[in-house]
């Protein structure tokens, strides 16, 4: 082979060698990068496990705090919904106007059903439950004719039901409900906090209040 031929081959050989070195170096870097990726993958997995555990814990806590039995349109559902609206079911609450207990009774209403000791009333949940029933029985007697006449009638866009009437009577008294019904909603009522008969007619519509018996002389024994 001539010197000229050898001289021509030298650059080609050098180029091939350089390419081989570069290729080997690249493979080595790729392996290192792959190892690095394997190491970085483990850390997010650990973090995700922690985050998931925290999420489950928070969700469980929220579910526990939000849980309440499904009472539907039963009488117990009616009482619990009304108690929640009045006081968030707090038996020991006294509001800014002096209304008492879970159902926020006024003193004059309590006297009508035989309760004069408001301190004992406020500290006796069982007595408060009996007072609610007795007051509803009395209101149902006062409104018996209006219940018969207006149940099923639509007033201010709301179908009148017995439970709506009894709830509204708890809010405004049976006299206020009579005026509202007999004026077909034009003679309304709002309490000091802006709650109206119409609000209660709608919110407490369609509950089963058949266990409430109309009783003119409904009273509660103080010794609950």
C-alpha cells in the first residue's frame, strides 16, 4: 500500500474511533440517567402514599362530622329538621330575644302548656320534646278547620300541607297562621330574624304529622 493510500485512510480510521468513543460515552450516560430516574421514582411513590393516607384521614373526619341518620319525611324527621332550623338542635340555647331550647319556645307559650319553670325546662331535654308535641297538639286543635280547608291549596306558589301549617304555627303562633291562610298569603308574618310563614310552609312541606292529635287542653307535666 502506498504512502498516499495510508494517508487517506488515517482520517477515516480516526473518525471511526471518535464515533466509537462517543457512542460508548453516551451509553454510559444513559445508564447513569436511567439509574437516576429509578432513584427519583421511589421518592414520589413514598410521598403519594403519605398524601393518600392524609386524604383518607381528612375524608373520614369530614364524613363523621357530616353524618346524620336519614329520617326522611317521618315525624322524627319533622322534629329534627325544625329543631335544627330553630337552634341547630341545641337543647341549651337561649337566643338574643330570650327564646329557649332546641325548639326556641317563648315563655308565654310554655305557660299555655303548663310549664312555668324555664330553668328546669332549659336543662331537661326530655321535657322539651314533650313540650314540642303538646304545643303541636294544641296548635292542631286551634287550626283544625283551617287544616281541613287549606291542605292541598296552593298559596304563594306553595302547596299547603299539615306539617307546613304546624311548623308555621310553631313560628308565628296559630293566630298568625290563620290570618295567613285566610288571606291567601297576603297577610304574612316574619320573625325578628326575617323568617316568614311562607318559608316554613315550604321548608316543612309534606312531613308525616299524623301522630299529632288535636287537643285543646294539651299540657306537659313539669316532672319529665
